[in-house]
């Protein structure tokens, strides 16, 4: 499944397709967003620090991400070096839009109202939100 995200560029619009990334794939992407390119063994080492996944599982996730065109690789001899094709920001935006559409019919206000009712916000959080909203109205 792919989600289309429109990214505004100075000269006009460019439509970029951002693939749907599962929770497990998201963990692999975090490793690649943090530092790239990385060999499969580098990714496996980094993932084994944060998960108990087997190397075969991590290689499967790398292959899935490559099939989805979320990542690509270069090959030198038998060593593959992986790098992301989509930025973390693009994926966050895509996931946010997908969540809003699925849960709130694409409307931001009901989500924000629900969040504000359910969450305990500190004075600092409230000030930060006010500053953001004030910045939007200018």
C-alpha cells in the first residue's frame, strides 16, 4: 500500500509517493535515518542493540523496504550498503495524514480536541501550543 504525499516546492507541486511502513520496518528505517549508508551487518548490529530480532528477520525487513522503494542499496562485491529513499519527515507526514484520515476522517480539529481532553498538559506544553497557534495565525 502506498500513500501519496504532496510536497510543496518553491516552483510548484511535486507528487511523491511514500510507501506504507510497518512498525517493524520503521525501526529499521530509524537506523538508516540516523546514519547512512550502512551495510546489512551494520544494520543488524544496530538492531540487535535495541531488539532481540534474528539477523534473518532484519535482512527480510531490509528486503521488504527495498521492494517498497523506501530504501535502496549499492553493491560492492558481496557487500550491500543501504540508504533511505524517503526522509523521516516525509514518513512522519504520511503517517500523520493516514492516521487523521483513518481515525478522524481527515479532520485535525476533532483529533486535537480529543487529545486535549485526554492528556495532562504542563504549563510549558500549553505555552508551547499557544505559541504554535499564534504563529499559525500570523
